[in-house]
């Protein structure tokens, strides 16, 4: 190589090396800091899938109060046992109370009853503890629940306390046996629990998830609430109207069953209702306004709007015998009657407006004034029970065929859950309901007890 070309060659080599070094540095700078290209592609796929899932979830309807309550597991009805214990049933009608070969086996031990019995509607004061030999025969929920486990007890709408499983118990409920738990209240909660006037509660294994924005609805019974004369007149008129509507449905079923071939032949097929003619005759008297209406009213705050909801238990009598029973829910309107119209309505009413005949209420025309109470829902299942001819005992002798035992708001959405006792004659139930203005929605696992004496359970 000629000497004069050496400097150009050296310059070219330097430039080439500089370019290659720059390219190398640039390529290093372009390499992803979060891994190689395959890791980057994998993360992009996961990100897009997550975005798609989020969009799909956003398009779904938001969880309702019922779904939030269900997510916490079933709510069981708990009853006060003494000042420091509650008892609740998780498995009902497991076997006959007087079975020849008891499924549980072994020799259960009777638990000493408290000196002052509580919660008589539940009838859970006679308890027995199964022995260790019976463990394998018990339902799964009983086998998996261990002493010392913590459950959540709803005491009132704004109060929950923990309770600890103490032991498994067997409880006679009518002619069958049920299984549940005796749970103790922790020492730091015992004073408050003993001071609570409530005797019936809702217990869950897990705490209910609260809504994102809790509603301070102050759910409770309005003990100082008094119905106005206008409200009473409106309630009576709407009760009578709904009674006639429900009666038409029941009578249609009575007529259909009474005219069946089995009924004409004197048989008693499934669905046949005895004394159908007598009941239809009585129902015609109710339609003509010959019945006497008796009812009571309790007011509650159960909804986010804060407007009182009125729980009405109504009974119609003929010849001093109950022939129609119905419960109804009303919403009290905010509209107030003018003083002159109030005085006019007072003149039409009597001092005993809670006990009035249909003829008296039929003379009132509510169209002349705005309603102060609006009927929301009604339940006349007790009237069907009366007409089915089954043993109903003293059902309807008093207005206690349904009672509200406690109110809760476990998810703090402003809509109440109600613990309701219902007398069905041959049996009684205590059920947790979600309150809605369209009617009560029953939750799972109601507590049911037969209203039968032990003597009637044994075959003669």
C-alpha cells in the first residue's frame, strides 16, 4: 500500500468502528428494560385480556342486596338461650323424634335448661348433646364446624357481635329432631347482649360485605307512630278491596276442587277441600259486607327514603269466628289532609275504628280526598290454610298469626331484612326476609317447627 493512502484507510477504519460502536450502543438502548421481546408479548396479551374482562364486568348488573347477603353464606335463625348463649339450627327434620333405630346412635346427654326460658316461639329450650360415636352420622355442615369457631350474630339493624361455637346440639322440633349449635357470647360482649331486649337473631358464618357507599337509614320500628283518621279510613277501605280480590281467587279454587269427579263421588283426592259449600257460603257473606274487620298496625322505617312502611295484620269474622286472615304492607304518604276534611272524616269514623264492619267502611269514598296510605303488597295464605280443612288449632283467634321479631341491615344498603314469625296452624316458621315494596323475599334456611305435642307423634 502506498504511504499516501494509509491515512485515508486509517480514517475509514476509525469511522467504521465509530459507526459500529454507535449502532451497538443504540441497539442496547432499544432493548426493553422489562425483559426480552417474548416477555413483552406475553405481558401485552395479559393486559388486553384483563381490559376485556374489566369491560365485561362493568357491563354486568351491579350486585344486589340479595346477592351480597347470599355471598356471606346462609343466614340461620338464632334464638336466645340465656344471658350468654344463643342456639341455632342448621339441619332440620334429620330423623323422627321417636325412631326405633336412632340414626345418631350412642347416648346423647341432656343439657341443663336455663332457669328463665327465653324465645318461646322457637321452642329450643330442650337440647341434647350427641356423643362422639354419632359424629360420622351427622350432616356435613355439623362435622366441619368445630368448637371455638367464630360466627357473626346480627343483634339489631346496626349491631353485630361475634359468637363462638360451643357444642353441637340435638333439638326436638315437634315430631322430628334437628341439629344445630349452642354458641357463647364473648365476655366483653355479654353485658350488651344480656341488656338487649331482642330474643331472635340472624347468624352467619361470615360477615356480610357492605355496599361501597353505606346508607344511614336508621332501620327500626317507629314505636311512637300513630295513624291519623285519614290513614285509618284509607287502610280499611284498601284492606276490604284486597280481601275481595283474594277471596275471588280462593273461591275459584274451591269451586274447581268441589266439582271434581272425586268430590262428587265422596272421595278425598289430593287437593280436595272439605266443607267447600260451607266456606263458599261464608265467603258470600264477606262479599256482601257482613264480616267484621279487626286489625292492628305497626310502623317501621325499612327503606332508604325513610318513609314509614306500615305492617297491618287483618282479620275478618263471621258469627264471631275468624274466616279470613291477611297481612298487608302500606306506605304512608307525605300528603296531609286539610283540617276541614279531617274533621269530616272524624265524624264518619267511630271511636273503635280499628274494629268496624265492611258496611261502615263501604260508605266512605276515598276519591274525595288524597290517600295517605298506599297498599303495596298483601299475603292471604292463612285464609287458604283455613279452607283446606287441616288442623289449624287456634289460628286466627288472635292477631298474632304473623309477627316481626327483629330488623337488620347487614349490607348497610338502607333496605331492611326482617325476621318474621308465621303461625300456619299445624306448624310455625321463623324466616329471614328481604323487604321490598313488591313483597317480602324469603332468604334460605327458614326455621320450621311442628306445633304438635310429643304424645301425638307416637302411633297408637
